[in-house]
C-alpha cells in the first residue's frame, strides 16, 4: 500500500468521524440559545461545576481501558482473539465504572454542598454518575468501531443521539422549567440511547467471551493512565475551582461559555482526528515511511486547527450577540488565548506516538505530573493577577510545556523530523491575520461581518501559498477544488 493511498483512507475516515463529532457536539451549541436565555450566568457556572465533577469521576474510573482496547486489539492476528479483547474490556470497564459510581453516590449530598454550594443539587450528582457509567462503557464499544473503521455507523448513532438530546433538553428546560437538572436528564437519555445501540451491535459482532489472561495485560498497561489521569484532572480543572473561589460563579459562567467555543477545536478536529489516527498510527508503524507520514499529518493538522481557530475568534462575538443575553458577551474577549491553548492540546496527540507504541506509558504519568504542577502554579498566580484572562494564559503555558516535553520523550522511540519552518509559517500567518482583525472586533454586525469574511478568505489563500504546502500538494488541492466544475462542463 502506497503512502498516498494509505493517507487517502485515513483522511476519508477522519472526515466521516469529523461529521460524526459535529453531530455529537452539535446539541451543545444548538442548545446554547436556550441555556443562555433560560439559565442565569450563575446557573451556567454551576452547570460547569457539574461537568467538572463528571470529568474528575470519569478520569478516575476510565483508567484508559478504551485506549488499551485499541492498542491490544492489534496485538492479535485472529478475529476470535481480537473479539475477546473487546468483550473482556467491555466487561472490565462496566464493572469498574459501576462500582466506582456507586461508591461516589454515597457522598452525593456533600459533593453538591461543597462543590456547588447548594445541597439541592445532590440529585443532579446522581444523574451525572449514572450518565458516566454508560458513557465510559460506550468508549470501549467506540474503540471497536474505530478498529474496524465503522465510521459511518458512528455517524448514524451520533445523529440520533443529537435529535434525542436536543428534544429532551428543550422539553425539560423550556417547557418543564427544570433548569440544570433538566439539562443533566436530557444528557442522560441521549447517552443511554447510544449505549444500548452500541452494546447490542458489539455483542452481535463479537460473541461474548471473558478472558482473564487478556484483562491482566490491559490493566497493567492502563494503570499509568490512572496515575496520569489523577494529575491531569488537577491541571484540567484547577482553573474552574480557582475562578469560583477567587472570583465568582458568574465569572465561571463566562469562562465556561468561552471554553465551549475554544473546545470546538477538539470537538470538530481533535476528536475525529484521534478516533481515526489512534488506530491508523499503530497499523503503519512497521512501514519504512511511518515517520514521514506522521510528519505530513501533523502539518495538515496544524493547518486545519489554525483555520478553524481563527474562524472561531473572528465570529464568536457576533454569534453571542445574536443568540445570547448580553451578560454572556464578554466570553468572546477571552477566546484568543483559549483557542491557542486548545490548539496546543490537540497537536499533542500525535506527538505521543512513540510513547504509546513502545508501551512506555509511565511517561504519561510523569508528563501529567508536570502538567499538574505547572497548571496549579500558573492558575494560582495568573488568576489572582489577571482574573479570567489569567486562567486563559495558564492554559497556554501548561499546554505548551506538555507539548514540548511529550515531543522530546517520544522522539527517543519514534524519531520524526517535523517541518518546523513550514509549521512556523502557518502560525505566523495566523497571528498576522488575527492582528489585522482587531479593529473589526466588537463592532456593528452589519459591516464587521462582511469585512471579516473577506479577511478570513484572504487568510485561507495566504495560508495555502505561504509555504505551508508543497507545490505538489497545492496542485492536488487545486485539482480537487476544480473537479466538480470540470465534471459539470463535460456533462454540458
């Protein structure tokens, strides 16, 4: 299989996963006008704290089993053994998450009291825990879909989840006036639907078989992920707790909304890329051109991230003006730094290839420990000094440190000569066009939006011809863009 053919298959599935991820996350944005008009800024901040609880408990209970499923699936040659890996890990994941969620549920009232400051939110904690059990179990099933490249099925499931979540949340928030609890209940119903469909499909494809001999290596491989997750949870969530304690719940609501927009980089590019590249990179590691393939993919990934990131920064304020209460508009002002931090986090995923392929997962813990220390220190200092903007800066500092260290360690086991001049050119063009847009920010929609659209078109053209792409790549891109017009002309 040639490199171009292989890359073609990779990008095909990545594009399908991207569409599925859009559907998976679309409900959150389709529902934003409802949330930002039916929930106060403080309630939106409290909702973010529920998500923090979900992230913490999820990180402790997932222990990397979904990732390990993908890694060990390719360790075996026969379909029977591969299927046993899937069903064994599905069982282990369900048992661990159910036991852990049950244990945490005993403290649902203290959690609501001390984290949200209101014991009336305790039932919401129970809803979150039930959602987590199903969500984490689904991750193993999704790993199987990635290994088998069933990307179209993923899209179908995400579509029906989107419809159900949008309908359920609208009903509970708008018509039942259930507030935060209505949001959490709608999320639970959507996740439960996806879990039922995925579990039935996987068990029909993989006859149930539990093999302890396959569970033990997976748990040993995953244990460093648990350690790294503990440190990662600190670095990922310390900003929310410090904003709530040092500033206010309203400030947390603004920060949480801005994170929704910056998170689009991960939702629309990072997540589908990871779903496709997670399996793909292990399948090509024995090829002579594996390093060259990763080098090109990282460059393409950075181009996609900068294009989407600058678009978010350009138009977030306009979207907020259209769809939300005025109290939420300041979220757009802190987006540039958050987008940069999110970009660095997404780029970090392919940089881990050498660590994972050589099974040196202990380094994941070491890097996570570093991230926790840097994030805690940076957030504590910068939030006290700069407020919400300090939290955004801390994200950039932490993500940059993690990216640098991860690449240095991974290069020991999988040497990749990245095209740093081209990568720098991509970032330089993006910064220049961001600076050019500053006079247009926070202006009237009627003339600022058309001007920003023109500026964004100029950015895309400049990016393509800035040296970021090779001449052969530009020729290929041009041929793809002109192909529909050529077909139309030939038919005429």
